[in-house]
C-alpha cells in the first residue's frame, strides 16, 4: 500500500510533521475504527479522523437529528432535522474526504450485535453518554483484545483515557460504582468539541504510533478554570471483566 498523489497533497501538512511522515500516514490509511455514537463527541472525533485519512470508519447511531442537538453536534445542520444521524454523518464525512470508507449503521448497539460491527477493528471509540452501554462495549473489547479510546463529559468537565486490555484498567474498573443522572445532560457545544477533538488526537497518535498515549492515565479537564490534569489510574483487583 502506498500514498497516491492526491493523498500526498491532501495530507501534506501531516506528512511534514516531525515524528510523523509517510509511514505514519500509511498506518492511518490501513486503519479501521469503530465509533459508537454520532453526537456531541462522535462529531468532532469522526470529522478529524476522516480529515486525517483514517481509511475505514464505522459509525453506529440509531437516532435522528433534533433541533436541540445542533448546539454541539457538528456533523448535522438544520436541514438534517428529523433525518438519521447515521445518514447525515455519512454525507458530511464523505463530502469532507471521499477517498476513505465511511460505513454507517442505524442500529442500537447491544451485546447481541456488537460483534457484527466491531470485530476486526483496530480501536473502538467511546462517544456514548451512558454508562451501561459503555460497560457492555468494554466487556466485548476486553474479550476481543480491542483497545477503547474513552471520553466522557459532565457539564463543564471531561475525562479521557486509553483502555488497552491486559495492560490498563478497563472501563468496569473506572465505573465500578456509578449513578446515572436522569433527564437531559447539560453541555455547551464547545466543551463537546474540545473533548472530542482531543479524543480524535489521542486516537490518531495510537493508530500512527506517534507520541505518548493515555495508557494508565486519566486526563481530566475543568473547562471553567481551564485546568488539565493527568491522574494515574489502576486496575481494580476485584474487577470481574479484566481480572
């Protein structure tokens, strides 16, 4: 596999990056990723992975676009209201980069069908807004030895980490006890944008083999005070998933 002339021009500013170059770009071209959700996080994640040249992007989202989505969900516009988020995502990303494969599915991911979409991918990208589905995906990923790039937003704060089965804590370790808030979750659009963009950046670093990733570390962002912290995280010895 080589880069063609159009790819060399499209990705020129990446190719001249120190520590990157054509070898890293080819890793992106060969990569296959599974993004769960095409909303506030899934938008910037998929947008920047597509722009960077990740060769095969799979997106699952069962929902339709609503007016209340548009403060933060950049894949969709006013004309997409009442349309499938999966269809809108495919249209936006194909227009952005027609040289890659965008595969979308209008389904609810569960423990019965996740293997249909995530088997054989290089990484699963957690763009969800609920813990139970995260834990279901985590169990599949640990059993299948597939990394997860996790991110989550809680109002003005966010967290991110890279789960590598066998080498890091899993999501069950992190969410061993949790309480789901009821009703709509408050968020300003730029907060989803910042978090999703960092999630995309960490995914690109992992796929290309460039730089240090968030293994065994939780990146925590307090946007009101503009403070970032990296917190060491450890396996739960009693975890029933990654024991």
